[in-house]
C-alpha cells in the first residue's frame, strides 16, 4: 500500500488545517494515497480541538490584541500554542489499512510509536507514551501531543514534535497552560521539554528526517509527493470556513444556545 510523503515546511496557519482536511476528502474518494504530512506554522497561532471551548481555554482578548489567530481544527485533542519551532504531522489513511490496528486508542498508540522511534534515533533513551492523554514523554517531560479524527472511512492522526518552545507565550495566551500535562505540574516548564533541550545542536532537518524514518518503520516506505491540483484548489476554497467566527467559536456558541433553551 503506497504512502505519500509531503513536507510543506512553513505554511500559512489557516491553510495548513484546510490542507489536511482536503487530503482526508481525497483519500475517501481514492483520489490520493495514504499520506504522511509535515508542516510548520509560518506564524504563532493557537490551535484548538474540534470539541474544545475557546473562551474556556484561551485568553481570547489577549490573542486579538497581539494578532494571534485562533484556529479550530477538525481533529479532536486539546488546545495548544504553535509556531515555526514545531513539526506538526498528520498521518492520513484508510481505516481498513491492514498495518494499523482499529479503534482510536489503538491508533493513537500505534502512530505515537513512530514518534517514539524517532526520539530513539535522535539518541533519547528515556521515552514513553502517556496512554491517558496520548502524548510522548522524553526524559519524563512531554515533547509531543496528539489529536485524531475518523470520517468517511479515513483516519487522521495528528500531533506535534517540539523542536523549541515559547513557554512565555503559551502561559500568556492559555488560561490553564498545564491542563494537558500530568497531574501535579504547576508550570509548563516543569512538565514539558523540547528537542533543543534534549539533543545538543539538533536542527529542524535532522528532526524531520528522524520523524519520517520513525513513521516509515511502523507504516512502510513513503515516496516524495505533492498536493494534487484538486487538493490545492479545495484547500484555498475552504479558507473562508476556517476564519469565520461561527467555526472558530462553534463549541462556545452551541453551549450558549443550550443554556438559552434551559431558561
């Protein structure tokens, strides 16, 4: 079964989320192969999971003052700060893929196994998967988080690998910056790490190479590919959806409507 590898590198914050949306659509129609997608936000942004409440997790007013976009993705998972110092991946494949175990929890563990292999390759020996929050820990601290969606027979298991991290920005923009960390953590710095803290002199390209190798070890070899014309054009068309207030604050709006019905 073929796997396409696409590295967009730094890409527009909103466009990135529309791209993995359209790859899922293309895969459901069998017009695209299973895909390993890498990308990095061109500018700082807050990415929020499909079901998360923006006003509960984020200092929305501060984000607006600083021009930090809030982007709701179609994947589940928590709310997090992202910038160009993170490699974000999306592993997109048909649900009936014989190499990948079925069920969300099993998929999480399997795909995160590729991140674990990458960290071993980079020389980090103390690596583990937190099966409660489905993150990867290096030397006891979180270095990778994840989210997932299955739709129309296609699975999108996504996550991030921190090369470096702006703890100050995260603490300023999120109301509870330790929400997705293990219990007992008071500050993000105490519960999170990044590759530049763990591997001296690591570069983005070295990290990408190791991460691709890790995923290929659990999936199969991938070929260097690009987005199809259909995917590129539809991704641009979907941009408007992702910048609409109705989409960004969809969970908050629904919560308010439920409150009104109870009154």
